[in-house]
């Protein structure tokens, strides 16, 4: 029997472990064009919180009583599809469970870049691609820019910091607590601000006295408002996430949004899946940065399928540095 | 003696007539390269409110005790500059007064488009250029788009409505009160919402049941939040003004800003002066639309230099339809 985490009830505000239930399920036999996969690594990501609400978004909502989904790396244990053999490592969306049967068309063999497989859930996966396309394409960040990155110790933020440094930018990162701030500094950030130490506006103004050219937003709320306040002319904001608001029913307040006009700010939301057609470019460029050591994969690993909801809930309590992963 | 309106004190919140003082000034003799201008038309614009604060912006602040400035159309009465002769009509920034002496380099003769001179303060001036470049360039609006325009009975908004219709777009305009809504309808808008009749979110949802592709923002606040809520994928917002916030010390609240991500909204602030180098294109394109009758100049005219502050204050009370002008 396989085991899979199901959505037991929809969270109201901050999710709790009561919203999740681990259930045994029997897998169907492997049909033509299908593969059976034993998962090795599961991804938990902030965007999954949105799918737990019953609202239309860029991905359909999870259904109550049904298994959850997410990125995963697994090993083929049985295959009836050309090009897939037992032992092959694959990237697929059947996460939150230990074993699954899937169409081979929904499964990708890992590119041969000579790196640990779980990196394809992080720095060489959706996380890294979010950093790469968000910074360089959506925000048009270039050498010499002053870049502010929020949640800079997080999965995406920690890649943004390193990528920006590798491309000759000045980087200000925000994080919560001394340990995370030390990590962000160790990644090469020029300035680090601890948002728990006081208003982010004040600390960002001190860290970037001449303002910012680019803001990579993972947080929203007060961080975004501080970026409005301190944007230089023609600043570009890539809006990747607004974790501050995911569980907060209060509307976000902005004192400085009007600076959008005088500073000619361009703010652009984006979804990494829109860049699917450019993944070859991403593997080439980011693969080189990872194998050369210019970009290190930051990971927080928890063990065991049982821990998956805790790993997910930890995302909203700042429990992770870098990419949060579950190892089976 | 000439007379000029001076900034007597800086407004705190909503300006009042006490902030302004009309004083006599003696003009200097006309030197080489200078002209003396008798003003015929003065422009009052919402952006002037920002210059009354003592803060750095895209134009320097007005100084207490000094004359105010603004766009004006006048007639040369004395000239010591090549190419300028008595009787020539010119566009210049020495408004809020009846007569001035200026460097000929800061003065532009009106293009010969065969239209009434005051149009160069409105539909063929900064106002019209704001509509033109904001809609077509900043928001990349194109045929078939659903365009939402706030303050659609105002100076800029009334031009945006007509320009969008001339270019084959579907237009939803917002305005306050039946009279203005009737005007917006008469300009060709497909749907008109009266923001005084109820929450703008609800009325915009009814007027644009399939959402909006473009938002031309003159208002900010609840209008901008409604646009976030109802934006279709890849919507573009041109942020021209946020008059709702100019006199309001409370931070703006946004319930739907997070949709920036899922809908991949692009929001861009702009200042028309950045398009100075493309004014020839503007005169050609908009001149054709005005002389052909596709775009009508909407104007509210008050008479006499004494009325200038009242005309300006009226901008924040919805006293104008179309461009607010003072005729001397």
C-alpha cells in the first residue's frame, strides 16, 4: 500500500496539522505509457497555501478529501514507457506521498548535470528558475544595480542573493533573526537587515542610503511599502510572493505606493511556469553557476513522509533556510 | 504692475484659499533674448498639489512667499528675441499670473494646427499627452482590450475614453454623480460606473464581467484595488495619478494586491515629461483626432485671475468636467 497526505479540511488563516491526513491508498497497476515511482525527495512550497483555498488561481485548488500534490524526485521502480527504466531518477508533480503511478508524459528524467538529485527541487528546479527569471527577466536587473531581496534566507531569496552577486549587483537582503542574517551575509550580500530588529523602512534606508533599483519581493506588506519608499527612478519590482499576506485576512496598507508615479516604478507579478519554454537556458546558465561553486544550494531537510505537513507549516514560521525538503 | 498668485503657506491635507495670496509685482524690463507675455489662459492641475509640499519629487516644490507656476497660454506684447513678435501666441510655464517676462528659450510658439489656443493646455497639451502616452505606450493598450479609466470625466480621463474608443477598445469609465456619468457616456464609453452609488469593486465587476486588460489610474485607493481584483491575465496598469491620496494622510489599503502575482499584472508609474522627445508624434496623431472630431476637448472654464485658487481647489471637489481652465 502507498501512503499519501490528503487535505482533510481547508485552512482558515494559518494552516495547522489538523488540516492534513495521512491515508493509505492502493495504487493501480502500471498501464501502457505509465511508470511507478518511489519518491526520494518531496518539495513543500509557500504557493501550496494558495491551492488550499477554494479559489481559482493559476493552478486549480486542492480538493478536500483528495491527495495533495507537489514537486518530487523519485526513482522508477516499474515502467511501461519508452525511455524510462527502473532506477531512473525523475522529476514529477506527485509529491506529498511515498509512491505513485503516473503517465510518463508528466514525468521528466533529471538532466545530467552531475549534481545531487534534490537540487532539481531547489536551486536547479522551480525555486532556482523563479530566482533566475524573476531577477534577470522580470526585474531586468543588471550589473551595478542595487537589489533588495526580501526573505533572503529563503529558498528563492537565497538563490537571488547569490545570482545577483555573480552578475555584479549590490545586494541588500532581509531576513528574520541573527542566524538567518548571518547566512545571508555568508551568501555574499553586501548589506543584511533583520526585520525583527525594527521597522524595515528604517533599516532598509540605512542599508541602501541612495535607494534601490530593483526589489525582488517574496514578502509583500511592510517590505513592499519600504521598497516603494526607497525606490530610485525607473526602479523595477519583480513580485514573486507575498507570504506576509497568505494567512492574514487584513488588507495590506501602503503609505508610499504613490511614489510609483514620481519614481516611474515598474511592478510586475510573475509565475515561473510562464518561463517553461526557457528551461534549457536556465539549466545551462544556472547549472554552470552551481557546478562552478558560484551558487550554493541552501537546503533545510526533514526526514520521513510523516513530517511533510510540519515541513510545510514551518515555511510560515521561518523554520527553513534555503529550500525546505522532505527526504524519504 | 503685474499680479501673481503666491504660496502664502503650505497646505496641511486639503488646501484652502488661505494658502494663496494675490500680490502685485513689478516686472523687469525685457532684456535681450526675452519676451513679455500677457496671459490669456491658465492651467490648474492636480499635480500642483504635490509641489505645495516641501518634498523632493519630479519637479521642485513651490516656495512659501514665492509666485506659483503652471502651464499658460499668452500673447507676446514685447519681444527682444528672434522669431518672436508681438501678437504671437505662446505656451509657457509662467502661469498663476497675468503678465510675465521670460526667456524666449522657455517659451514655445503654438503649433499651427488650426485649433483654439487653449487646447494646447488640454487635449493638445500636457493633459492630452498624458492620456496618449499613458494609454498607448505605458499600458500598451491595443484594439480589443477592455480598458478601465478612473476619473473618466476629468481632464486626462475624458481624453483616454475617446482615444481608446478611436482605437477600437472597450471602455469602462468611472465618475462621480449622474451629470458626469452622462458626460462619460456621451464621450463613447461602453459602460459607466458612478462611484458615489456604491462600492467601486461591485459596480466594476458588473460593468466588466469578464475583467479588464488595462487600467488607466487617475485615482488610486479603492479604484486601484478594484482593478487588482478584476484584472485579467497579463493586465497592464498605467499609474498616472492617485488623487484619492493627495490630501489623505491615511495609508491606502489593498485587499487584492496579491492578484498581481496570479494575474501577472504589470503596473507602471509615469510622468508625461519623460515623453518630451515624442511630442511631434503626439501633435500629429492627436491633432488629427481633434481636427477630425474623433476626440472632443472637454473644458470647464472659470473667468478672471482672481478665480485661479478656486479653480485649483475645485479639482479636488470634482468641480470640473474635462480640463479645468482659467480665462483672463
